[in-house]
């Protein structure tokens, strides 16, 4: 009986270690993927967007400004800022759909 209990302890500790290893590997893989996507996203923003789209993206996501604030700062109508943001998002989505698989 003692051997059985010892074997179960070894089994569960090995299984827990393996599970921990798998979770660590999954986290490392997820982090690697996140970093790769982030680099590709930066490339898209730098190379694929117009200067106006880049500016709206930077103000909206980088500085956390609202569309009315962006419009006021850039001296454009709110609908223009909204349209630039949407077209930038669409362009980024299209690019990443084909690049990130």
C-alpha cells in the first residue's frame, strides 16, 4: 500500500510538473506570437498607412484621445477623424489577415 501511495505521489507531482511545463510553454509561445504580431503591426502603421491615418491612430491609441479631441487638435471635422480611423483600422486588419497566420 505504501508503494502505491508513493507511486501516486510521483505520478501526480510529475503530472503537475508536466502541466506546469505545458502552461509555461504555451505562455512563452503566446508571448512570442504577441511580440511578432506587435512588430508586424508597427511595420503596417509605419509603411502602409497614410500620414493622416498614422496621426489619427497615434492620437487615438497612443495618447488615448477621443474623436472630438482629435478633430479639434487637427482642425478637422469629427466625421473626417472617424473616417480616417476606420480606414486605418481596415487597412491594418486586411494586412494582418494575410501576414499573420
